[in-house]
C-alpha cells in the first residue's frame, strides 16, 4: 500500500469513476460545486465501459454483421471465405473503449472536475484516506459513493481457469463446446456472441426461466431466438460439479431429476454480481449495510448520514448502468427543491 503525503479539501468527493460516478461529477460541476472524483483503476468508465456493456455491444455488432453476411446468400450476395480475425476484433473493441474513455476525460476536464487515481476509504464522516495515490486524503462537505459492483467469486473448488464475463469479453479463443452457467442478461449476451463466433453453446439456469425479473412476453421472444442458436437450454437445472480434464472440462449437470455428465472445451460462469461496499471504511462514516451488503438510501439518494449519498450498484435494485446514470443527478447537493428525481420504480421480481 502506498499513501501520499498531501491532504486536500473539496466540496464534493465522488468515489468511483463508472457511469454513476462520472455523471454525478458532471452534474455537480454544472451546479457550481468544486468536485473531486476518485477512481481506483487507471481509466475511467467502470465495468460498463471497460469490461461490460460497451465491449459486449461491440462484440454483438460484429457478430450480427457476420450473421448478415452469411444470410446474404439468400439474396444472391456471397462473401467467399468469410472469417473472423480475433486479433483484429480485439483491437477494434479496444479502440471503441479507448475513444469513449478519452471522451469522458475530456468532459470532466472541461467542467473543471479534478480526477485522482487511487483507492479511497472513509476514516470519518467528513474525510477519506487514499491508498496508492500522491494524495494522502480528502476532507469533503458532501460525498457520493458510486463504487459499483464486481463479479461474484466462484467457490475455491472451482478455481479451474473457468471464464468470468470479463475474461470472456477478451475473446481468448472460440471454444468448440461452451457451457454457460447462468441465464441472466450477461450469460445470454455472451452465449449469443460465442454462438455467433461458432461455438456450440449449452446454457444452464437454476431458476424456472431465463431473465427472471424481466417481462415474460419479452423473454419469450429472446428464448425463441436463443433456441435457434444454442445447442441446448436447461432451466431449473444446476451444475453440480466441474472437473478439469486434459481436453477441457467435464460438467455434472442435474436436470429434471436426472444427472448426466458432458464434455466442454470451456466454461463461462455468469452467476451475478456483488456490490463493492466492503473495505470502504463505511462504519467509520456511520453507514451500515443491509443483509445483502447494500447501502439503503432515501428517494433522494441520501444514506443514513445526510451529507453522504450512494448511487448505482451499491444501492438496492438491479445492477445496471442506466440505473446508476439516472440516480447520479444529485441536485439536492445544492439544497434546491429540484432534488434527485425521486425513483419512480419499485424493484420487484416478476414471475
């Protein structure tokens, strides 16, 4: 751990440079506040931009173009020797991500937002200490916690070079047989990407249907498409065991009261996310987490400590970038009557 020797003051400190954090910084700056944004990574953008929404959408775009080219033969258009250069595809995705991160840097600079790279944690209700930064700490009047979430860790017994969603987005290879564990939006997106790249995809979901929580009528359309592209979809099923073999993986799958084994070249675990609320020193600021490790907030985004706000994945609700962006417009920082737009939605699972 490296701690700097300088300490500074700011009106608004924002912890986290993802969609919630940088949008909150821009909004606070527009409201005339002195803003300091602290981000642990070397680049801004958070999971969505660096290893989530944007890379996955770029991959989906490439796969859809390849599908269109293959389908064009029906119209008399043929593309001989159509192939996908994985190295070039990776470079193109990185160019998309880099362009957007530079755009965020420029927006913050033009608004006068100070960006500090380092790890921030509370050492009191009005102060932060910074690790791995030239700045030792920050004293603030108000703070916004926007640290996002991370991929759920697999149990130690499954430390078998299984892919996470972040690793799958790097396209290390296109496995001939791919097992996707988890039928949420992350598993579905990546399953469809790899099916489009040529993998034979098997999806296993523990719950009664895919995308549980989304409108069943819409899910029906998605599932219909997935059935055309995946080798099999198993709901109300679970992967009971995974073993590494010389040629890949052997998975033991429980489905409809029966157990069978199947061979795969790679396994992708897409089993949800957890909030980045641990090791932030929240207790020193007077903030207590709920049973799910989330920060409870008022409709205006305030925590139990009125001058500290929380937005995005660290608060109850779906861990989605557009939720964080909407919650980021914290107008109550200037005590106007136009508070953070009260959250009109109620989060509930839909059966």
